[in-house]
């Protein structure tokens, strides 16, 4: 995945550019065979030992030369199978062609027609299961890792635009006289706000926290998604005239109904995100030293507990950390614990690496940094000391059984494999329930039995003029899916108010 | 971001501040709380109960005790200073006409008790208040409570005011009398609430307590405020803060409150040193000393 130094990668890219120029100087264009022969451009990364002790971004981003070479790898397929893998249908061959032509502004425009936050998606989308999964280049070279690195290119285009200060704001239409309230400033809320503002509606975004960005600020760590980037994107909205009301909990500070009935809003979008963390429901889970990933990450991201000299929020002093789960949240918690000074961090996952839902790049990064993976294991209880502090986990081993209805082989416990392993910290990262606050304070808002808001194909809820999208509808999903739902809701609201 | 409208020191460790928060003042009900932060970037989020509200002036009253770094940072704020505030949070107290209500407040707990006493009285209940504290100096809200309650019983650990007793003594007496309470509400340090619940248990009197767990978001996202109630995990910020005191796992809750004791003591120590340093006129020398002492 990574390994080569930044300088090495740059040299390799320049050599490849030389070869490309040589072919063109012969007066011919690159053949598909030539393109397939170009080296996949690796991501320059901080070296593992250094980054495991700092909060700086791990992946440092392509250079211009690397971006150019990677762009040349695209075959510009007619049917563009990559596009159908992207939830918001970014015009992938279109923007890549612009990179090749050196029209970087054009590349940004091509992306932003459908994806308004490319610097974020380029970093956090699970590309290997979305756009890059179907890429012809990857298929031809028989390796998913050899696919055109669409996400990295997307990130480069966006970062380059920002570095040049060339960001142009989406056009804001003439004032429509209509007002829309957006609940939550995660990716769903922010995208909805942009699309509504474009139509000239007045948009007020209500956010419970003191900062905008949702999970992008309190969950996903700095070393994977710098908070300054999220702030820049949020500020862009403010420049478009979107109004923010921070420290405002819809349902409590003001009822959802009151927004429509008394505060003069014509429509409401709910992008409240996922809610209460799930626990394993095993004995000892409320002992001191057992955290939900949400709590652990919020303390260290939003409250900046890692900055020990300045932050007032304490972080638990951990030496041996067990992280339960196998998704992005588990990877982030494990890598955060390492950066906060833990001596040993182990990820306990019931299945094997193949079944892990985390982005494969993050799993690779975590392994490089020294996180230990105990596959096919799961705890049965937390054991505490006399002061109620966690001191060990009882752990059970599993084997993979027959595939279940979903096609995944389900783990079966191996009898008699119980053992006790010392841990002072346990971080539970097995997903979230839905946040009950809005549904409890808005009786006629219909939710399913797990508390997710029910919507129709246009994201409309059971209440007229109220729409919803993102994790509060989908359960824990992804940034890009949340954005996709936000855009669909905005389109419906624009039509309603049109 | 809002600001502080007034500030009063009620005792050595207890402050009463009014904060500008028109929407909160209008929406809040007895039993609800807010989360405050001294600043947006590095401050801790701490929950404080709304002790009173004035919707006309758009102000809410908070009463807090300086126990650690964050409450000290709050106490250091002056009128006009900005603070960050979110609320009202938590479920309002369930108020109805129960008949006879006994409200027990310990120390700083008397502040959050005040709006509940008021609401119970307005709903037509006979309300007896038992106010307890370590010593007379720490007895707050006495005038307000006396003017509302049908009876005010005072108990201090050292006998410097009222009876020399723990609040559980008069509580047991009332429970054993020929007119036992129909409901008991107890707010104060966890240990006090625990023993109030133990006191009423043999009499089968329903006892509500307001839990002061550690919180971060206060909106049902982090799970930090969880506590075991009747064998089930509950989240104080969205399921509470009030619960049936007979069902709370008190020992589990109290040990979770001690999670960060060591770091809190260090932070507290550090903030005292900072304060000392700021006060000393030869700041440079004092600062060096303070830093060295860390
Ligand atoms: C640790 C972690 C790592 C992740 N990594 C990835 C990744 O690598 N790639 C990826 O694609 N996805 C990842 N995800 C998932 C992704 O972040 C979410 O799917 C996405 O953020 C959901 O967006 P949203 O807008 O629906 O909600 P959120 O981002 O959750 O935002 C909701 C916002 O609404 C606010 N809010 C809630 N209720 C109210 C209310 N009543 N009033 C006012 N405000 C309210 C919240 O405070 C929050 O700010 C990760 C998630 C976590 C937790
Ligand atoms: C719903 C609720 C309502 C409350 N109302 C009031 C009130 O009206 N007046 C008042 O004086 N106090 C109230 N508290 C307690 C108050 O929040 C804590 O005293 C405060 O957070 C301590 O912060 P600190 O940094 O000054 O002290 P620290 O040094 O951090 O801690 C001192 C003590 O407070 C506990 N504590 C620390 N952080 C928190 C936190 N985030 N939440 C809760 N407890 C914590 C610690 O476990 C320790 O026992 C309430 C708590 C809750 C949950
Ligand atoms: S938005 Fe995500 S899925 Fe779509 S092209 Fe970009 S990186 Fe791929
Ligand atoms: S599938 Fe791959 S090669 Fe084809 S257009 Fe998409 S990115 Fe280019
Ligand atoms: S304080 Fe975070 S869930 Fe209650």
C-alpha cells in the first residue's frame, strides 16, 4: 500500500511522465496497453513510526506529477462502469480527462456538478467498494488495488483548487422568499443546505454542537480528515449566505413543529445522524475504562483531549487497549488510542480480515502502525478490579461456519476456548442505534422499529414538508451516501417550494 | 455563544449566575439542564441544572459549586463575558398532583430542587422540603424554598444550622409517621441520593433521583452518561436525568464518576497554580514556579 518514500514516488512519476511525453513526441496517442503499463501511483504517507505519535494527516496527497500519471491510466471507457459505482454519479472519466488536459479548474467543476465536498470524499469514501470496484483497469490487471485511484485524484483536484485559492462558489439564485430549516450539519445537512441555497431559499442550519461538520468533526480523526478542511467547507456555505445556529438542539431548544408552525419555515430537512452507541450487552460493560467509540473519539477530536496542555477534557490513561469491532470506527478508535500513548492496542473482531467492513486502506495503515488484530475472537465479559475499573476481558475464539442468508459466513463460538486477557481500556465500536430525541419529541414522526426515520423515495417523512436523510434514515452509512440523500431531499424540497 | 448577565457568590464554593438564553428560558421545564462550556475550542462540556428561568428577561439561572477545573473556569467569568450553552436538555420532571411530596436537597442539589418544589407546589401538592448541607455556610436557596414549601426542615452535619443530622433522619421519620409521603424527590451528591433511596425503600415510597453522571454531548450520541437502572443500561441525558432511585445501580454509577479523578486532581491543581501565579505581582517568578511544579 505505502512504503516508498515521497521522493521515490515523485521520481517514479516523473519517469513515467517522460515515457508518456516520448510516446506523444512520436506523434501518437497512448494505447490502452501503454496506459495499463503505467505504474499505479501510491499515496505518499508519513512513515508509520512517526505518524503513530502525532495527529497529522497520515496520507499526504499526490504531487502534480503523480496526479498526471494516475490520470493517464484511465481508459476513458464509454460505458464508464466506475460511475455506476459512485452513489452520486461523479463524472469520473470527465474530470480525469480535464486533469490530463491540465484544466484543473475544469476538473473541479466536473466533480462539483454532483459532489460538493470532493476534498472530503476523496479522503474518506470506501472507493474499493464503490467507484474503484468496477474500474476496467483494475479488472484488466486482475487486482482491485490496480484500479484507477479515483479517490486520490478527486482529493488532489480539490486540494489543488484550495491551494490555488481558485474556489468559486456555487451560484446563489434570486431570493425566493422561502425559508428552510436544516437540522444537523453533517454531510447530509451541509449538502442539502447548498442545494437549497442555490435556489435562493433562506437556509438556517441548526447544530447541537459548537462546531459544524457532524461526524466529520467529532468522529473521524484529524489524522484522516483534517478539521481545518471541514471548517473551510462549512465556511463556504456561510459565504453563500447559509445561516448557522450552533448550540441549538431541535426537539429541545425548539420543537420541530414550532419551526414550521411558529418560526415561519416552509420546510425542514432532518440530517441528525446516527445516535446512541450500541454495546455488547455483556457483563461488566459499565465498568470504568469501558467506552463507546463515540465517547472516546469525541473526547479526542471535538474536545481535543489529545492536546493535553490546552484541553480541559480528560482522556483516560490507557496502556493496554482492546477495540471491539471491525469497521472504520474501530480502526479510528484503535489508531487514536495508539496516538494517545497506549502501549498495546488490539482489535478484536469476530470474523476475518476479508469480512471487515473498514476501508482496506485504513486496515493496512493500522497494521503498519502496529495495531494487533485478533481475528475470530470476541469477548464475553469485562472483569473489573475492586474499584470498578476494567482490568481484563474474558475472550472466546470463533470459527467461520456456513454462509448465512446474507452470504456472509457467520462465526461460531469454539467451546472451551475461553481465556482471560488483561486490558485496562475497552472501546466498543460495534455500531449505533438511532438517536431517539427527535422522534420522542415529535410524536407523529414515523420511525421503524430501530428508530430510523421512515421516508419515501423523495426523502419525505410522515410529516408534510419534513424531509430526512443520512444516517438517521440509513443507519450507520457513509459520507457520500448521506450526501446523496441530502441532494435528493433538496431536489424534492426545491420542487415543493418551486 | 451567549453571555453572563449577573453573578453572585453564595458561599465560599457556590456561585449563582444568570445567563442570557431566551429560547431556553421559554422552553425549559422543571428538572431540565443545560451544557455549558467556558469556550468553544478547548473547554470541557459540563452539565448544570436550570435552577430558575425568567422568560420575560430571556435569562436562566445556574447555581454551581466549584469542584474542579471547569467549574473554576466558569466561576472566573465576569458579567458580560461570553459562554457557550446548549439546552434545555433531559426530560422534564413528571409533575402531577401526588398529594404529599417530600423534596430532599443536599448541598448544591438544593438549586436544581428549587424549580421542582415550585412546580409540585403549583400542581397542588403539599410540599415538605428537607434541606441538608455539611455546614450552615453551604445551605443555599433558603429564602426561596421557605417561601414556597409548606414546611422546611434543615439538617447540617455539624449542627451549625437546624438539626445536627443527615437528611435521611427526618426523611425516615416522615415515612414512618401517620402521614407518609406519596412521593419523594432527592437531589444531591450520589451518596446522599443512594441513602435516601435506601431510607424510603422499606416504606415503598416512590423516590425520584436526578443523576449527575459524566456527560459530553448531552444529546444521546456518546454513551458516556450511561448507568444501569433496574438491570438495563440507560442514558441519563435522553432517558433521564430522573430515575427511580430504588432501581439505580449506585455503586456502578459512583465508580464511573471517579473515572478521571487523577487527571481532574491534576487539572484542578494546575488551575489553582495558574490562579496563584496570576495573582502574584512578580508573575514571571511565580509562573516559573508553577510550571516547575507541574
Ligand atoms: C469514527 C467514524 C469513522 C467513519 N469513517 C468513515 C469513512 O471513512 N468513510 C465514510 O464514508 N464514512 C465514515 N463514517 C460514517 C460517516 O461519517 C457518516 O455516515 C456520516 O457522517 C453521516 O452523515 P449525516 O449527515 O447523516 O450525520 P452526522 O455526520 O452524524 O451529522 C449529524 C449532525 O446533526 C447534529 N444533530 C443531531 N441531532 C440534532 C438536533 N436534534 N438538533 C440539531 N443538531 C442535531 C449532530 O450534532 C451532528 O453534528 C464514519 C463514522 C464514524 C463515527
Ligand atoms: C444533569 C446534571 C446536572 C447537574 N447540575 C449541577 C448543578 O446544577 N450545579 C452543580 O454545581 N453541578 C451540577 N452537576 C455536576 C457538574 O456537572 C459537575 O460538578 C462538573 O461537571 C464538574 O466539573 P469540574 O471540571 O469543575 O470538576 P472535575 O474536576 O472535572 O470533577 C469533579 C467531580 O465532578 C464530576 N464530573 C466531572 N466531569 C463531569 C461532567 N462532565 N458531568 C458530570 N459530572 C462530572 C467528577 O466525576 C467529579 O466527581 C450536574 C451534573 C449533571 C449530570
Ligand atoms: S464521491 Fe466517492 S465514490 Fe464517488 S467518485 Fe468520488 S471517491 Fe468515488
Ligand atoms: S472504469 Fe476506470 S478506466 Fe474506465 S473510465 Fe472509469 S476510471 Fe477510467
Ligand atoms: S451525554 Fe452523551 S449520550 Fe448522554
